[in-house]
C-alpha cells in the first residue's frame, strides 16, 4: 500500500472511531429528565433467601430456564449439600434481577462461596448464573 493510501486509511479509521464514540454516547444517554437506574443494596429479601436455601433439595425448580447449566445442575448438589446466604451481600440491579453471595457447604464440610445472579422468573426468584468468589 502506498504512503498516501495508508494516510487515507488512518484518516478514515479516525473518523469512524470518533463518529462511533459520539453515536454511542448519545444512544446510551438517558432521555432528558430520566435518571439511570442504580443498584440498591440492603437486606436479602425473604423470597431470595428461600430460593437459595431450597436449591440443593430441588435445583431444577430454583435454576432459571435461561441458565446455561440448567440441565446439569443437580450434579452440583449431592445429598447433604447446604446453601446459605452470605448476609449483607444483596444488591438489586433492577426490579427482577439482583446479585447475592451464596455459601455452599458440601457433605465433606468443604465450603465454597459464589456470587449468584438471581432473576425473578414466573413470580419466583431463581439462579441464572454463578461465579466463584476468591478471598
């Protein structure tokens, strides 16, 4: 590619980057007078705590239909597994979603902590996804 061709390409890429950034800025801005929803934190709602505590007994009923691990979730909870909410970790992102930390105690008494994304599905809080929490 010639030197003038490279310059032209660089100029076009810069113009596209600036235009894309400006477009993204205006699209992502809330309409005038509207506020951006913010996550709220507080006590863990009783229905969320109930869903987490019921997970080992009936994982299929407390894992979202949208979850990629729904079909294999039962294997994660062998008999004797318990789950509890880590207090003061609830953060509700929107009306039907939130995050909470969950402590899972295995039958051999080993404990693991996960961040669980919860979704309200068909009137019931369910786990959509989890990530291990490193301490």
